[in-house]
């Protein structure tokens, strides 16, 4: 399916609008410098709503494992997609239920540090898992107000710097466009 830059793909738009149930996979990826694997390499917490894990391809400019097929662990979580109303900062409330000790451990380490926890929401549709997410670019936000309890992690993700994003989203520099300089 073709992905529309700055929006959702035709397949995702059809899945949202369809009365038939087109299988969709909502995923979250959490990243922080404290998240490392057993070899000390940067890693991410990747979860998908459901009962089975999935393998899906990340976008080519993903912050970690760009363009690679990665595993999303099945988890119970709730979230609301951010709204983009005038005069307000877009936010997304996230609740991860029955989180494993590994996830809780990573988050507790991250909370103790000053670096930000980044969250990326990527939707996929069945049949397109190996093609990439159905939204380009996916939502990437900063997680704040994180609370880790025994069985649940909650937080609020915000687009904290949305007012300073360049428009139209690309910087035209003399290095890339020599015709800008005389």
C-alpha cells in the first residue's frame, strides 16, 4: 500500500473507515539511552496490542534499527491518538498493563535519569507488516509523568516542541541546494 507523506496510507484510511474488520496492529516503541540489551547495545521496548507477537519492518529513517524487521511483543496497553487542536500541545495518554519485570526495570532506570523517553506509535495492517508502518512519519513524542507500579505503567506523551518544527518540514540548505547561494 502507498503511504502518503505526512499522513496515513490508503490501506490505513480504508481500515479506519471500513465497517468490515481489517486486521490492524497498533504498536508502541519506547526508547531511552538506559535501554540496552545484554551486550550493552541500544535497544527499545516494542509492544503490539494483542495476544501474539508480530514481526514488522520499521521505516527507513527510524531512530533505531532503521528499515529492519523487528519483533513487537504482545502486550495489553491503552492509548489515545493525539489531537491537533489549535492552541494546545498534542498529547497521548498511555497505559501498559501487566508489564514484565524487564519493561519495568528499563523504565525505572530511565525515570532516574534526565534524558527523555521517546515514544513512537506505528500502525500496521495485516499483509503490510513487512512493508513498513502505515503512517509516514509515525507519531514520535516525549513520554512524561511516568509512573511504574507492580502491574501497570502509565505516562503522558507530548509533542513538546511542535511549535518549533520547520515548515514545510524540510530544511533547504545551501549544501543540499547550491542554487540558494549566489
